[in-house]
């Protein structure tokens, strides 16, 4: 085994893992299967990722980054702040559904995995708050929004939509989202966003 | 043992249980202690409540009813709809904190108790939605609010504030609420309510 990690191999592992998690969930995917998919020895796979949880974290983390980067690109465009919020929430809801599907985790297992994921989720939350802050700042600069406390309202924004998502998962044993729940969430997201924007508009 | 249940004994049991749960939490309270508090034999206590969970359900259920009744009384007063929402949310938040204190449950144990409590919480939620619907109807009748879909907006109202509460408990092992979390929730409740009301105002 060489002592350097290849970016190509790293990417192939993550891609294959994502496909497997997506189809079978975290629990039913084995490291052996992922290694097999890309013709890698198990030892080599463990050289890149010491366990399945680390690999899952990488998949989720890349998902976070893609979401944030795609959106960061829009910030400098001439799309108005209110429209940016609509776009962001649409993407965020799809991400939520994909993650639920990817993990098919029980709340209990999420709790037992907490130490592994807590930091990941906390970092993502912080980056989301910063991003929402940038949208608010854009809206304030354009005189669309009142001159408000950006830090507080960014956090409130994230809390409201996170709360609506939490309502769906807290009641169940396995975190899966039905079509009905997803449609209701979409509708609640729209209504809550309209209220939020109306609340901070000049 | 006589074959009829005395309302006085029933009330004494519930009062004593509430005090114990409040001081020591559900897990650390025993049926023997509750019986001892009011000089009742254990057999008599079990005649009224077959187990501690049933007794806890009664305590919580009476809490729900008190909250709902107190508020129902205000509905026919001349307090405007917007002010009624403020009053309700204040009471609801105190109830949330008391319940967390009463139970000191872990999310895991709440999940394992789900079949016992699911119906209780679902009924409370339904009654809350009806109550919020009455406030909305009052505001519409007074031409304070737009003529909106009462069923949908009542559910959205409950979902938003329930979501803000869920954010606090989903992240922890034991459902206890710190002073900092409570203060932030109070602030978020105020802001979210102002947005909600602004969103539906004529």
C-alpha cells in the first residue's frame, strides 16, 4: 500500500458509497460491497476510510458543500433576496429528503451516532446561518428589507424551517418521508417564507 | 376494596403524583412513594391506576385540559385575536417547560413510550388546532385578519411553534430545557408570532 491517497480513488469510493446508501440505506450497505463496486481491496478502502460512518459523513458533507456552493454562486447574481430564499428552501427540502433516504436511520440510531455527526450538522447549520445572513444583507442593501438584526433573523429563519422538518421526523421510528409529508412540508415552507418576508419587508 | 372509585381519592393521587414527578421526574418516582404520600395502600393505588405510565398520562392530560380550558374562557372575552395568540403562546411555552421538567425523559424512552403517549399528544394537538382555529375565526370576524383557510393556517400555526420546540429537544439525550434555551425560545416565539400575524393581517 502506498502512503499517499489518490483523489481519483477517493472520489470513486464516495461516488459508489453514495449510490449504495441511496439505494439500500446506511445500515444495509457494507464496506465489502463498496470496495467490490470499484474493484478495490478492502484494505485499500480502509486506508481511505477507517469505517463506514466516516464514509457516510464524507457523502453527507459533500452534499452539504454542493448545496452551499450552488447557492453561494447565486448570491452575486442579480436575483432579488426574496427569490433567493425561495430557491434556497427548495434545494434544502430536496436535500432533506435525499438525506433521509440515504440514511434510513432510526432516531435511536441517530442518537447513538450523535458524537459522530453532531459536529457535521452543527457546522452545516452555522454555514447555513451565514448564507441566510448574506441574503438578508443583500435584501437590506437593496432596500427590500428593513434594517434588522441580521444574526438574530438568520438564526430565526433557519430555526423555523428546521423546526418544520423536525416535526416530521420526531414522531417516527425510522426517518423516512412520505409523499404526503413532503407535499405538506413544501406548502408549509412556502407559507412560512411568505410570512417571514412580509414580516421583514420595508 | 370497594368497587367504586372516589373522586377525592383520584384527585389526591393525581396531585401527589404531579408533585413527585415535578420534583424527581417520572423515572425516579415510584408508585409506593405516591401511595405513601396520601396514606393509601399500594393495592388501592393500583385499583385507580394500573401502572405509573397511566398515572403520568393522567397528570399530563389534566395539564392539557387546564391549559385549554383557561384559554377557552378567554375566547368569548373582548380580548382581540392577536393578543389571544400572545397569551396562548406564553402559556404553551410554560407548559412545555413544566412537562419537560415533569418527565425528564430521554428521547429514546419517549420513543419506547410512544404507543402509550402517541394518542394523548395527538389529541392535544388536535384540540390546540381547533382552538387556534377559533382565534383565527375571531380575528376574521373582527376584520383584523384576511379571510383565510382556517384549517390550513391553524395547522401551520401549531407546526411552526411545535417545530421551534422540537429544535430544542431533538438534539439532546435528556429532555431538559436550560434557561438560555428557554429565553431564546421566548424570543423566537415573539418574532414568529409577529410575522405570522403580519402575514395574515388585513
